[in-house]
C-alpha cells in the first residue's frame, strides 16, 4: 500500500475506531435487540419530525392548512417537531457510536451530514430572519417569498437526507482497501 | 407445504427476476420509496391523533386537520404498499417464512381494519366523543408504529 492518507483523515479514522470499539459502542453493536430498537426509534421519531415539518413547509407554500394562520401553525407544531428531532439526533448519535468506523468511510453518510448542516442553517435562518416577519392574522394571505423559499429548501434538504440515510448500507466504502 | 409453494412461485415470477437481476440500486430505490411511504403514513396518524387528543391545533376544525392527514395517509400508504409488495416478491422465500414478517402482516391487517372501521369514521364527525377519539388515536398509533417496528426488525430476526 503506497497510498498516502492525509493526517487529518488518518486521525478521523483512528477516532472513529476508538468510538466504535468503546464500551457503549460495542454494547449497542453486539446486543441483539438494542441496535434494532434504537433503529426503530430513529425511524419512528423521524416520521414524526419530518412529517410535521413537511406540513409546516406546505403551509408556508400555501399548500396545506390554508385556513389556519401561519403563526399558529408554527407555534403549535414547533415543540413537537423539535422534540421529535431531538429523539432523531440522540438515537442517530447512538447508532453512529456503534458503527463509527464504517460510517466515516461511507459516502452516503458524509453527504447526509453535510445536508443536515445545510438544513440546520436553513431552519436557523428561517427562525431568526423570516418567521418574525410573518403576520399572525389574515390566514389566507400568501406568505412572503423568503418564507416560501425556506419551505422549499426544507422539503428538498430533508427528503435528500432520508434518501442518503437509507442508501448508507447500499453504497460502497470510499476508502479502497479499507480503513487504515 | 402450500406456503412454500406460493413463496417459490412468487420469487420465480417475471417481476421478481426483473428486480433481483437488475442493478442493486433498483432494490435500494425501492427501499427509499418504502421509507418515504412509511414516514408519510406514520406522520399522518401522529397529526390526526394529536388533534383528536386535543394536544395540537385544538381550535382548528377537525375536518381541516383530517383533510391534510388523509392526503398524507393516501400518498404514504400507496408508496409503502406498492414498494413493499415489489420488495417482498423479489425476496419471498427469504422473508416469507420469518415469524416477524408474519407479525408485521397481522399488525398491518389489524391497522387497516381499525383505520376503516374506527379512525376514518371518527374523523368524519366534527365532534366525536372523547372516548371514541382517544380509542381511535391510541389504537391507530400502536398498530401502525407496531407495523413499522416489526418491519425494521425483519432484516435482523
């Protein structure tokens, strides 16, 4: 093997192996039921988070719940969406813990992480810069362009996150010859 | 054994061969469609259940929330059932005899029955009785999420 691995990547792989072979990582990976249970939880929480967020995004686009004021939809759904995403992230963190070395070598996982960061930036931008400008009343009035764009970005990014997440087991490692 | 014969016929059908002989990304695409269907289906039940329990948008008419739930449900169940059927046909002999797959199908049948006989009837009323609303919401959530969990376990059991 005369392939030179950049020190940053070598460090990342070493760190991922340490995580995966830690007590918690091996406990999850080796338990017959724990891993499946956490995966099920990840999927169930994702359904709540993504589905309710999709409803909010469609409301921003004027394509759902048209008679309920936007601000009301946001304030009512926000705690459920944030709570469900918290569960998605905790369960996802535990799944990563048990398979860290394989994950850092997986292109679908890397793409998924980048997309999650972008979705997070989009959500923050919406909350900080857009949602405060929305009018509470006048239910049927169209939402501002910025809100509609944030809605489209959210639907697109989260859909791609689900696609890349489901593709993790199907895409080959991008480290030829395995992890150093 | 008749089940084995049925599973054998399915897995040797033209559809099954078309799926299993194509690129493995065809199978992956079916899995992606399946997960989107499940996500839409489960979220529609969360949405209408929260409204039935009075925890979400209590002032919005039930019919308004139920309409959005119905759209999500119809798209979700269609995607999940079509992709799920194709996945099953291609892998009938591998999955068809697993107890967890049988459990998933039993839960699925029960969930559909509750949906048709109870939940959609409750959602058609503007003021369902609190007892009926709670029962329909709880049964639907338990059964449909049970289908999801059982499905997630098939690859591991």
